[in-house]
C-alpha cells in the first residue's frame, strides 16, 4: 500500500467541539499509523488543547499549532522546529487604539496567556487548563513578549471595525472574524508571514514526503494555503463552501458524525466497525 502524509485540521474537521474525540476515530487513525502512514495535526489551537488527540493517536510526528506559527515535536520533549510570532508593539497598538470596541483581549506565547479579563466563559474560549500560565491585567503592563496568537471579543458588532483597523494599519498581521459556541464576534489576529500551508510544507519536507503523497483535511477559509501544499484535499459536508470548491473529495458526512474517520476508513478500505 502506498504511504501518505495525512495532515488533519481539528475544529470542524476531526472535532465537533473542544474535547470530544470518538473511539471510532481513535481506532481509524491508529490503524492508519500502524499501516505506515504519517499523521500530522495542523490546527489553530494551542498545544494544551490539541495534544490529547496527538496522544490518543500515538503520534511521533511534528505538531502544528497556531495556524502554523508554532511547530514542535512532542515526541522529542516538545523540540521547537519553528516559531513565528507577531510583534508585541503592534499587538499593543491594536489593544490601545480599539479599547472601546472589545471586552476580552487575550494573547498567547507558547502556552502562556495574557488577558485583560477573567471568567469561566472567557477561560472556555481560551482553552484554559492547568497546563498553561494565565497572566491577568492591562496588557500594557503584563505583555512582555511577542506572541503566537490572539483573540479579541468585539462588542456590539464592532469586531468588523477592529478588523478594518488591523487591515489598514498593521504590517505583517491580519484579522478574521468568526463565531464559536456562544461567542459571535471573535476577532482572531494572525501573522500574514506564516500560514498552515508554510508549516505543512516544512513538515512534509522534514518527513520526506512529496506534495503528491500528502493528504490535507480542512473545513474553513484559513485552510486555503494548507490545501495548496497537498496533492489530495478532503472536506466534509459541514465545511465552508469555498473550501468544498477546491477539495479533491467532499465527503457527504458532518464532522460530528465522524465524517473524516469514515472517509479514511472507506478510502483505505480499513473495514473498522464503529
């Protein structure tokens, strides 16, 4: 059997929510690993809320976090393969020039969180766990480093205005707006100098795979560059229409019904029972 590098997004592709991973998915991806395929998790999440999948799949490959800005190898004591950041000064400029437009503003460097606010619902959005440090207070006083990621909660629909400010004034940084669970106006800051596609190419070459032998699975607009670095691309029924249009395969099942595991079970004829 031909061996592939399988790069898989988490939210909306493998996982329907923060921590639900089905036993069936675990069986499918462990079988793929046993048969000699390499599996790489590629996500916007931090390490602390993605390594449970890495551990469940018994992986030994690099782990891509923060949409490609941080690549480490957990199987080698979290050896850093690459780390790309957004500049502290630019982040603080956004924070200070838009204070009337947001409630929560938090940043992350590795698994250290800097936040202006605290609360149970905010910690849920932060993917907070005992594995991370949480530093609270005015970011002008607490943020002492460049960052890998940042999320901002817009107030009264003002997330669009924050995005417009970033697009107009911030070099090497972009912003996108999305919603998740009860949060409807999330502004995500991201480095325009680094994408999930850049990270996938880096890992692909490190592991000795060609583009043609790479399968990428994703669901949203931040997966465009990611898909461009794979010979085969897969999306599910619940994926963004723009991603479906550029997918080699659109599997007609949702992520919350184990769609991506079912695709690979069928694609490789594994015959694994749910």
